């Protein structure tokens, strides 16, 4: 059995849509449908049925859905186990939107040269969702914001970046008092469902700042683009570059603002611990190089 076929079925069963499953798996919908048909032929059972625009597992499909995740995990672990503590197998990585553009490409490029035996699965998401995915064993590691609560002993953590809180304002806006500007200008809020957005919310509450909020967005680059077009001001963490090009804005650091700590979280008990260690070491090395480069600017 090709484990990719089982993974495709489980993704479809989880999200109820072949199109959405294809997006998550980074393949075409036709490829997902073909994999499911091949799995059905191999098992001799119909696994999914269409109900309107959704796809639902049949009785046989639900049975496979119950046991499939353990089979997939065992198959992923086999290569790492056979490598006898050498970095190998599929490394399942999660990353926030800013880490996906600012850190992950360089990390994977460097690690691929260093340890070509490692294969990769990359999942985007929010810090809170990725944290729970690592905790549940669905991911091996993730680049996220440091949780504001103590970590279980089964998880490791290293901080890679310290990101201060900054005020974003349109380029030509005169600013004499930061708090007055936050109160008076239209305010674009960073989503309070995000851990980073909760930092902003705590700052506003601490300083008793009432804002003229007109939008609440979960994408930092979108917030910067809105500010750059003169549509308001925003408080955001000073995230890792690249930022959107052509922004016409000013960035003012808040000296009394909370620091967002971005880093790498990993599963200390996983079968792919050698590959995880190699990933963490690469993250540390590149973060140190970046910090040294910024000091010399």
C-alpha cells in the first residue's frame, strides 16, 4: 500500500472536500481522487460518498479513518527507526505565516544540503494550532510564538527571535504622541485569536487606550499593506523580513511594549528525533548568523 493514498483519504475524510484536501496536500484534486480510487481498489471497499458538495466516508471509510492515522504514523517512523539514530525519514514541520516567508525557506535549503536523506512535510497555521499539533504528535516541530504558559516536559523550546511591539503609521502622518495617535487614528487590529494579537490587546488594556477599530485581521502583511495605503494605524510585532515591498509607512518601536518571542518547538519523544535535532541545530545556526548580520547594519 502506498502510504500517500491513505494520507490523501484521511485528509479528505477530515475536511470533507477533495478540493480542500488537494490544497492541504499541495497536489491537484484529480491526483487526490485518483489516489482514493486506487486505495478503494486495493481494499475492495468504497471509502467515500458524495453528499451535495461535500465528501463523506462510508461505513468502511469510517473504519479506515479510525485506524488509518496509526498506520500512517508507523509508516513514517519506519525509515527513521531503520536509520539507527541518523537523520532520516519524513520531518513534519509547522510554521506561522511570517516564519514561512522569513525563515523556513532558508532553514530547509540549508538542512537539505547538510542532510539530504530527510524528506519534508510543511503545514502552515497559527501558533496555537501548531502548538497543539506538535503536542498531539501530528507534527515533529514548528516555528511559532512562544506560549505564555509552561510547556509540558515532552516538548523542547528554543527562542530564535525577539520581536518588539511597533506602531505602524502612514508615511506622512505627523506623530508627536504615540498613545494619542493610537486613540485618534482609525485602528487596524491584529486578530485577538492569535497569541500575537493578544499581546496587542494586553498593551491597549494596560494603557487604557480606546481605539477607533474598523478591521481585525489575522495576516500581518495585510495589516502593513492597509497602513501603507493610509487606511489607519496598527500595533504589530516587528516580524522577520521580508515585509511586503513598496510600503509607505513609518515604524515606531514602543519601549514599554511586550516582546514577542519566536522560536522552534519540538517533540522530544518522537521516533524522528535525530532529524528533529538536525532541524533545531540549523534553526539556531541561521538565527545566530542573522542576529550577527543585523548588529553590523
